[in-house]
C-alpha cells in the first residue's frame, strides 16, 4: 500500500488534490471544498520573523499536546505583534522531512502523534495561522526544495524520497536532498505547494534555495509558482536565498539563475551575508537592489544565528551583536519591501535587546541621529588663519575642495582619500616666509607661514618683575621665628626691594649676566617675625615688591597671600574646589599618581616641614594643589573629631551611613574587589561606626594615631557598584550603592537606571576645530551628535538619560560648563553610569593623516571594565583602531559612585577619519556600542 500511495501521490494533479478525502494521517482540520483565502494579508512594508517549528523556536514534545503547542504559538505571535512584526515565515517540515500539517503527499511528523501513534487532530500549520490571525499577522509556509534531512538514516522511512531512492541523493556531507533532475521529484514538490496553498489560510509560500544548483532551482521554483498560480488563490511565492560577496563575485547565485531562466518570484528574501563595517553588506544591498528592481520585491533577511557569542572568536560572521540593526539602518534609502529576522530564539535570548533597537528603526519618524553633521561644499583653507608665524619646522595644512576636480599644491596634483574634498598635508618650513598655493580650476588659496630665524636666548630681555615669579605666587604659610626666603625674577642690573610685614628688605641678584635686562632671579632671606600669638594663624596679606630700573620705580604685588603660623599653632587647610586630588608629591612626573580625592570642605593639618611653591603637604600624606584650598585663621585651631553613633538610612539604590560630628574629616579610600576600605583621619574619640539593617556589612577599627578604618562589604546577593562621601551639616555621610539591576521588562531593560552623558566642550569652547573648520562641524558639535544618538537608543531601552549639556545650549556664547558643573549634574542624577564624549586632536606639527583610532580613559578601578568594553566595542563596530583604555586623571572620571569614563572617539584633525566620524551610520554604530557596553557591565 505504501508503494502504491506514494507513487500515486507523485503523479496526482491539482484537481485530484481538491477531490481527495481526508484519510489516513489527515485527521486535522477539515479540508475546504474551495481554496482557502489568506487569513491575513499585509499591504505595505513587511516586518518578518522566521519561526523554526522543530528547533528551539517552537518546542514540540512527543506525544503531541495540542494545548501546549497552541499556547506556545500564541506567545510567539504576541511577542511578534508587540514588536511590530506583521509576517511570520514558518517551516512546515520537521528534521525527518515529515509534514507538520495534514498532507496527502508527505508522512505525518511523529511530533504530531499521540501516545497510540496516531494523529488525533494535530496540525501545527493550522494552529500557527489561527494564532497569527488573532494578532493580525500573516503566515508564509517555508518549503525546503532541496534539503530533506541531515542524513538518510535520520529521514522518515515513509518519506517518498526515501521509499523511492531515485527521488533523492546524498551530498558530500551525507545530507539527503531532493533529486530535482527527476520530474517526479518536482511533481511531488509542486503538489506539496498546491495543497498548502489550497488547504490553509497562509498568505503564500517561501521556497528555500540553499545555493547548491541555482539554475535547476530556478526551474523548480518556476514550476511551483505556475502550479500555485493555477489555483487562483492569489497567494504569493517568495524565494529565500543567501548571498555572499564570494557568491556574487562567482556568479553562482539565484539572481543570475533567475535572470537566465526569465523567472521572477513575487518577492526575494535575501540573506545578505556581509558586514556593514567592511562595506560588504552595502555592496550586496546595492547589487541585489539593482538586480531585483522592477522584477520582484526585495525583503532583506537579518540573521541572528550569525552573531558571535565571543566577539568573533567562534568564527561566526558578526562579531558585533548589533550588526543586524546596522543592516536595517543601512536599508534606509533603498527601495525594499521590508525586512525579516532569522532566528526567533536567538533574537529573544539576546542580552543586548536587539529587537527593541530594531523596533525603533522600523519607525519611519524615528531619527537615531537627529543632530545633523555636514560638511558644506566649497574651496578654501580650513586653518584658523591663512597667514601666521610659527617656530616649528613642520606644520599640517588643510583645505577643502571639489572632490570631483583635481587639486594642486604648488602646481603638483595631490591625492585625496576623502569623498567630500577634504585634504591635509604635513609640510616642511624653511626659515623666513613659506607659501603654499592650492589651486583648483580658476580658484586658488594661499597659506603663508613665517618661520623666524632663531635668536640667542642671551639677547632676550625683560623690563619688569615677572608676576608668577613673586613669592608667594599662591597661598603660602610660614612659621613665625623661622627663616623665610623670598624671591622674584626681574631684569638683571636692577634694584629690587620687598616689603614683608612692614619690613623692607633688598633682594640680591643670584647670578651675574653679560648685560642688563636679562631675566635674573633675586632672593633675600629674613627671619619671619609676625606679630601674632604663638597659638594663632593669621593671614598677613600679599608681599609688595619695588623695582628700580632704567630710571623708573615700579611697585608690584604678589599673586598669593602669606599666612603666619604661630610657634605652637597648627596650620589647617580646607578644600574649596568641588573636588581636589591628593598626589604622592608635587613633582610633575607624579601629577597623576593620586593617593585620594577630596571633596569641598575636607580638612587636614599642613606639614610645614615640607615646602612647595604649588602644593601643600598634608599630615595624612601626599600633596594637594594650593589653588584648590584655603587656610583657616584663628587661635587654638584643631580638627580632631569626636564622632557619634552611626545611623543607617536606606535609599533607593543602596544605603547611607551617617556619622555624626565627622563633617570635614579627611578620608582615604580603596575600592576594589567588591570591598571598600575607608580611612577617616584626625578622629580623637567617639563610637566606632556600625551598620544595622543594611545590605552591607560595616566593620571598623581605630588606631592610636587617630585613624578610624571602615571596611564595607556587601552581603550575599549584593554587588558593590560605587560609593560617595559627602558632608551634611555636622555629619559625614557615606553612601554605598549596590549594582543596579536590568529590568525584567523585555522592551525596557534599562528602566530605573540613570545614565549621564557628557558632550565635551560647548558654549564658547568649541574644542578641537577639526579638519573642516569653517565648512564643517567642530568638536563640540560632533560630541553632541554622538551624545544625542546614544541618548536616543538608551531612552528607547527605558533608561533615564541626562545630558550635561543640551543642543540648545551648544551655541550659547555665554555658556561655559566647567568640569565640576558636569560632575554636579551627574551626582544630582545619581548616575549609575557616566560617559564623557570627546574627539581627539594632535599638535599641528604632527602628520594628522597618520593618527587614527579611539582611546578610553578611566580613573577609578571599578570603571576599568566599562572603559575596556567601550574601547573594544566601538573598535569592533566601526573598524577604527583600538588605541587602548588607560587609567588617567581627567577630572570627570574621578566620580566614585558609578563607573565613569572619558572617551576620545576618533581624530577629527585627520581628514579621512573626520569624514567617517560625521557619517550618520558611524554615529549610530558608536551609539549602539556605548549601549552594548552599558548592558555588558550591568549584566
């Protein structure tokens, strides 16, 4: 009977399909007496999703449970509808090649059999159409016209191509395939297509082309298309095919085969397997668009299964998880019918919430890069001035020109690497006047650079006291009764006096010079005898200097004030800046080697045994810049503190420990390995801090020299995210923040998470002028474009995003947001992540054509992971060189309550990199990379 049934099936005509009674395995829905209409028809843009019914997408367990399958399909269709999907493409055969529907030609899938081995009504295609109709989603059945099963041993023994071996063959990998050179094979495939379109409310079929024999497949597709068309159902036929750069180049692809056979499906589902960062995808899209235009609709397929789990190390094509989103973004501007996502399970399991990003791109009114960057066409220099003087031997000059016409420098044609006509070159300068003439057509621009002859330093003279040389140049202090040295730089051969506390002393020239007027150092030593009490500290004001030179007497006042410290008094400094760093010493080589960062109001004793013109040395260790502090005045000054009992206060993102009486107390912190060690200095007595009812454990000890050490560790299940120390009235408040949690909401994963983005510069500070100065955007505008694009994506994922500067403030010439203001904004927002966005430059004496890539800077240890991730992610998504992540001491990276980084996204002084950096796709890619990195550190 089997032989007869399947041989008969191979020869049945379309009329026989209509008349055949529902028998044997066909115990599903009743066959209609006339062709079934499409349950749903979508006009306009297709937003598709592939569902693999026997893989991870739709789990079907044996024995068949109709209720479980229906529930699963309802969930899939609901997810699709929530994310703008209007079309589902679903496999209709299982891994053995058997039917997941009621068929006259194919064996029933074992997955649809009950415990007795019978089909008691199971039909997955019917259930899929039912579930999709409720969500107004159309369904296409996917038929594999070549592949049957992984091997002959796996294929169902009842499969017609197994029973009749002439209908199939085994390929080089052992897979069983239809032998489409046989008419009976094509007839069977045609009948399968007809019965699906006749019996079910699907919108049509998708015929799968795996590229093994495009010419033969074109003939098979044409036969199936004609047979379905004869039914008169109006149902569409599409072809799914993969197109790679290699396949396109070789000519062995469906596009060429269709052209040769004169066949065109209703639509082509094209899986363009290239990356936008390399340009492969863009080229494939251009070629396929051109080939299909006017012949069939083009729907691009975006394959989640090609995304690498480990940045490409597993060999998968897409190292960047957002590559499918970049492809959808690239589709803009092309005439395509829509998009389809391959891999429902991979899409849902993406930790980067790719569907939510792509869903935003589907919105035609949604602009991921609303802050537009352009380069205006023109011809001219892009330097600040075309005429200037420099002592450098080399200089980087730059112009803009018409990219379609040749450009000449001093009558020699130059080669440009940009599409917008930007050009730059490092030129050598001779002494005297150097002219560089750029010409294009009838236009020319001359850049004149003068390099003066070097002069002997011995001939350089001054006629006044140098302001910054006068002691004290900054706030300073001296102990009464000790020797004090005062000094300044004045013209040699002059007479210099200084008035200190009403006492006038004459300074002596330290070294004789060959002639008068040469800058020389003058010094004088005196015993500092201030009229104050021995326990007192008092501001004695500035030091006045008098210069007698060239017959003229001039008086000067020192920039800094001098404090007198009594014999028994202690000198106390107090931080006046919002934040100030304590370095190990005052040397330039240790300018970034910090012991701790202090906040406004922090106090400590000054160690007067060590002197520095720029720093105070602290009793607790290290040196702090004088310009960031003030000195306390008065008698019997002391900051030794008695602390009260600690109070624990629960806040939204962690806990606060309030230590009474400790306001102004200086502290050193070490935050690493999920633990905070905080040393409080100058503690005289009091209750050791403890924590009650907190998510953190607080242990404290006190040393004999007045240091209370707090050790804070999170309890089980809590990750330490950051900390902050503030002063509130008489109290010190230690804020310990736990790691924020990604929301369970799939479409708003960053809900409740605060992210602060700092677009660098702005207002009257444009930052680097860039390679297109006068014709294109400056650094502050480019920074803003990246910040706004990142804000768009993050807000789409539910984050609370704050910009330190907004576009309407960017051109305000009165606006200047200082670094501390940016930090205050981040603190007020209780930021969970802080990212400062900048673009790099290089000195004009270097060849800007040779500098490229990005750098990321961090200060705190718990920011290192974010910095490294951002550097790697942007590099992977844009192809730009990763120059590395570095620990440095940029002010805005010194926040401790959250990971904070400063990014130099690229070099805008390099004409080629500038051109790339202002492209909307590059901005989008970079913004997505920032988003990916935030999700990485939060996951």
